C-alpha cells in the first residue's frame, strides 16, 4: 500500500536546481523533494509520498493523520525503524 505520510520540515537546501528538505517522521528524518511545494518553509508540515512532498498541511491535520496511520499499522510498514507504541499501553 502506498500512502502519503505527514512530516515536519526541519531544514531546506537547494541542490542542482532542486529543492530538498530534511523531513522528520516520528523519530527519524529523511531527505525529500520539495519541488511540488515551493511555498514550504522550515517548520511546515507536508504530506510525503515516495520521497516527494505533495502538499502542505497544518500541524493538527498532520497529527490526526499520523495517529490514524499508527492505529492502522501503516507506519510500521513504511518505517520499520520507528517504534510505534502498542494500543495496549
């Protein structure tokens, strides 16, 4: 299953004509393309699909989406290195 995952932009850099950002997802961060969201700035939340930020979202929407994906177990599939708390705790 392919999903867009919400993440927070930590920093932005321009390289070889592309805009890249270090985006944090839970406890990890990855470099993603920000070319589809040129208005995004550090501190914004974006939805990321296969390495591309495809839209900006507000912090509340990002949190709600992250929670639903966690409950579905979808984050574990996408980011096996993220420790997802069990629903029994």
